[in-house]
C-alpha cells in the first residue's frame, strides 16, 4: 500500500525565495573565498619576501666564500671574475624560481618559456656562444697566458689581454690584433714563451774551395764571447747543447753552414739579430773567407759556318 503525504502549500518555498537564498549563499561563499585567498596570498607573499631576503643573504655569503677561495689560490682576475659572475647568476636564478613557486605561480611553464628563449637566443648567437665557450676553455686549460709570445690564426704577437670572447695580442710593430676565442680554442697555437730556452739557427754561406774548419772556428769563437749563449753545464738540461756549426747544404753557389746555439727565450731575437751582423763582419774581414754571389756558368759552343 502506498501512503501519500500532503505538504501544506504555505511551507513550499517560491522561486523568488530560492533565487534569493542562492544569491545570498553565493555572495557569502564568494566573500569567504576572497578572504581566504587574500589571507593565503598575504601569508605566501610574506614567506616569499622572507625567503627572498634570506636567499640574498645566503648568496652574498656564498659569493664571498667563493671569492675567498679564488683569492687564496691566486686565480687569474679574468677567470675569477667569470666564475663569480656565473655563480651569482645561477644562484639568483634558483632564488627567483623558488620565490615564484612560493607565490603559487606555476614554475614549469616559466622554466619552459625560459628554456625556449634560451634556445632561440643560442641559435641567434651561436658564434658568440662558441667564442664564450672557447674563452672558458682557454681560461681553464691555459694554453697561453698574458705576456706569452704566440702565433695563431695567421698572427704573431705578445698576449696583452684574455677576455671572455676575444684574445688581444700586440704584434712586434705595435698593432693590436683581436682574435676570437672560438678559433683559438680549436686551432693550432705556437707558444714561443712556454719553454724557458730556445734554439737560434743561422745559415751562413761560404764559397766553394774555402775552408769549412776556418769558418767553423771563427763562428764558434764569436758565440763563446756572448754570455747570453747557453751551455748544458749552465742549465743542467740535456736538451740544451753547446753551439755547433755543421755543413747543412751544398747549394748551387755556396756551401751553407748551419749555426745553432741555445739561449733563454727572452734573449732569442737580440741574439739572432746581433750575431747576424757579427757573422757578416767577421766573414768579410777574415782572409780566405767570403760570401759568394749567385753564379751561373754559360758554355757557348760556336756553330759551324
């Protein structure tokens, strides 16, 4: 059996009453939500501010700590400046991402946007980034340093500055050459200053028929008088040999003697130019020795009439 309950009509709410109740409830909920969100945001903002200033304090301490390590190890100024700048940028990036996350902003989209921007900038500045990477390798591996005389990329000169993107060398005629670090880090470099001693080579030609022993004795006597010429007993290095004069070539018009002597790297050019002049004066003044001129023998055969 079914039972039917009859509800009095005065107890049924009208449409207007329901709409009013819904509006009142929605407004109250909206107010509560706004208040709750504002309180939550205020708390998050306060925490983010505290984390930001605490992070700045920690970054400053870490920066000073790294600076102290680099200073105690006497790291070059160019390398230490680069490392400190890199440390500061990385730490501040981490701090900013952390603060954004505390504020409730989605960090994944921010990181994706940053990565996309980094890829676009990297493609646009590929050559610059290659020079930057080359500068880092040069500063870390140290194939040369400021003050070294190097030959690279078709230029030769003394290194005056090593920068992040370029290396500046000064040529013998006082021209500044700026070479990108990308090519320097991947190309061949001839560093004349990395070794303490260098061998100086001269080629001296005498005429055919003249005495090689006389020329050898004369040239070695000139080298013995120069205190800049090194001997093995002075350096203790087996690679540093006594000066020698040997017959290097029987050329078309002369007998070419090869003169070899070891000097300190800093004395190379002075010894080379000074003895060029001494060898010339000594050979021309010595009896029985002379510098030959290029000669060509022409044999003329008369034609029959």
